[in-house]
C-alpha cells in the first residue's frame, strides 16, 4: 500500500478588482452632499433675511413705545403739577402747558425716528423728517375727586410707516397705550 498523497490546494489569488477596498466617495454621494449643503445655505440666507426684517420692525415698534411712554410721562407730570397747585392754593391759575393735554381736545404731535420734534434746520435728515404721528385723546372725566381733581383715561396712539423689503410696499403700523390719570381740575 502506497501512502496516499494528500494534495494541498493552494488558494487561488484573488483577482485585482476584488482586492481593492473602497477608498473614496462615489459621484452620487458627492452630488447628494452638495445638494444638502446648498439647501442648508439657502435656509441660512432666508433666516438672515427674516432676522433683519424683524430687527427693523422691532426698532420701529420700540421707538413708537418710547414716544408713547414719553407722552404719558408728560401727561403725568402735568397732572401732578396741577394737583399740587390746586391742593396748595385753590385760587391759583395753572401754568400754560404746551401742549395742554387737559384742554379737552385731542392733541396731535409729530416726532422723528429718534423720538424728537422735527427740526427743519438739522443737518441729519433723520432729525428733519416726521416718522411718528402721535394722537393723544383724553376720555371724558371718569370721576371727580372732592372738587379739586378728576380722573381721566388717556389713549396715546402712535402711527408710523414701516418700510417693506425691496419691492414691498410700506405698511402702516400703530401702537396704542392707555393710562388712567388723576389730575388737579
């Protein structure tokens, strides 16, 4: 008996294309990545545009609220002065107020974007042009206080034109603030 010969089979070498591993991106993957990146950049651009519009809008609203607050402070200041005058000397005359918010008529005033009265001689056009139109309305007397004072509601309405984005029309905006005031009558 002859010893059997075992034949060892060597594995055949793999073909060249099978040995390569993927070492990069395919064209489709690159195109998809570029598309997703483009959509993201467009989204950021739109977000920036919206942020700028909102910032401009809030600046107009903040200015309108500041102007209305200024008017209400003037009304309260005049009310306190009148109250002090009438309680110290009931026969004393009130000083001439400009504007007089207690005369019983609506008061209309104009202010610049910076909240000042327009000045035609100002070098800066922002200080020359009217931006806010303010109408102050005092309701009829709500209550009389022992013959020396009265309580009245005041409504301050600030109107301004907000410029739209390029190609968009301007929009008229309005801020309304109410306050109840006790004053000397």
